[in-house]
């Protein structure tokens, strides 16, 4: 009683169509096209972000708490020559509540502006941060 148990292949129709090369090629082409379009979109968005002209950029590299009602800070601004603007600075207290906000004007002369300014606060400030700079219209 011996039975031939060697199988020569998969049962016909049991596992669907196998090895359809046209379908595989079509999926690879669609995947490649979607990949190229996705990379192009990422490159376009990244390039537009990097090349976007911001006419006035600032920072607060250092600050010093002078008293319970004043914070002195160094305001550094890079800008286009002849572009005036305003920079908004905020100070927060120990409880992370805002204790002072002020707008400081940036003159049009030059391509940079450095100033030490004093921000008045309602109670002791523990931070000094630049919220943003906007160009004059």
C-alpha cells in the first residue's frame, strides 16, 4: 500500500492567480509614480519654506531680571536695509503667566538692529522671549 505523495504544484484555483507579471509591473509603476510625486511635493514645500522671504527676523540672546517690575533684554534683529518694523517681546513669571508684553520699534536704517531694552512687568519676570517681528507697511 503505497501512495504517491509527491505534489508537483499547487492545486488549481485554490490560491488565486499566481505570478501575474502584468499586475506586478503595474503596481510597481504606480508605486514609483506615487513615490516620485510625494518626494516632489516634499521638496516643493521645503523649498518654499526655506526661500520664503521674511523681511525681518529677531531674537533675544540674553536677558537679565533687574527688579520685580523690570526685565532688561538684548534685542537682535536682522532685516532688509530700509525695512522698519516692530518686535513683540513677552516675559512670564514663575507660574508661567504673562507678566509683561511690549512692542519695540525697529528703525528702517541698516540691515541689522541691536538694542538693550527694558520691559516693564506687573510682577517678577523669569523669562524674556521674542514673540515675533512684523515689518512696517
